[in-house]
């Protein structure tokens, strides 16, 4: 189901609420918010950097759907026990399009045994691929990766005597993002470094589902503070008790 075509009428029915400002994009929980939009073999864009700004409730719900052969575009794959790493444990991921693949022993094991495909993308390139997909740009040229494994099999072109490679924009079937605050119409505000890949991922999904910590009414957000306009967001899940795990705790000795 492409809710851009249906006008998100499904969300209004499932959320079961309308108000003076119009229908609400808020769904009762993460599991119901994924209903009818996830399937085997799909391409997902997932926000987050390490464990910062990760849509944890949505990832848990995705695991429970038991969809398989997923292709996931995300900066990294979490850790063994959290984030996208949980989907690796259940063998639901076929391929990762990522920049950083450390901190995850199961990721390493599956890659070395040939169970998991990896398409490496430099961080800036990955962010731009998502942004380009959301902007309707099919591809762009960049110098990053020229002469490395990243460039293998890609078109090379010279501009002003300098070699560039062609990178394709990413348009995901579904994007899962994490925001700090949202209104019921899907306007999103991210908090500090949790902003990371989330804004670009939010725009490149044919259907975008946002997990948020604080939910407010339409009109309560300052328009100048909105990072992702609600036009890009189709479904919202309220998760006020996010765990916010730390990837690697480093403290000084007492």
C-alpha cells in the first residue's frame, strides 16, 4: 500500500481519531503502524547513528512481523543486542547499505560467512543518496570513493579534468525514523545529535513512519523549529519511554 496515493485514509481509520485540525496521523502502537506496509524483500531506510536517534520501538515491531530478506539502508547496524542488530539475530536482513559496520559481532560473522550482503557507502554519500531520493533526483556524481572498492562497477565521468563516480539516489519502500517531538499532523523536531540521518531518511521513504517521544497538538510547534514537515510523514507512533541505550560507555576512574 502506498499511502501517498491513498491520502493516508488508512491512518485516520486505524488511529480512530479526528480533531478540529483534521485527521490525526497517530497510530496506537508501533506494531499497528507497520500494518499493511511491510513485506518480504522490501527496501527500508532507517535513521540513527550508532544507537543515537534510533527508532527502537519500530525496529522491535518490525522484528515481530517476521518479514524476511530485508534490504536496509542505514549508517550502521546497531549492536548485537539492540537496534538493527536485533534483526540480524533473527536473520531477517538480506543486505545492508551502510557506512560503518563495527561494534557488531553478528554482523561480522554473517558477512564473513556469506550470509549477509554489504554495499558500503561513505557517510556523506549515504546521506546524500537518501536526500537525493527524497528530492526525486535519480543520481549524482561525487569524487568520494574514486579509486577504491566503493567505485567498482559504477559509472565514471570526468568534469573539468577530475574523475567522479555516479551514485544512485535511494527511494525506500518504507522509512523508519526517530524524532524528539511531533504534532498529530506529522511535523517533526529532532533533538541535537539524534537528528543525524533521520531527516534524510524521512524524505526518501514512499511511506514514512516516525517514532516520537513527545506528542503535541497542531499549532503548538514553532514553524521555524520544524525539521521535517508533516507532508513527508504518513504515520506517527508515540513512545514516551525510549530506552536510549549507550553504544559504548566510557568513564574516568573514580
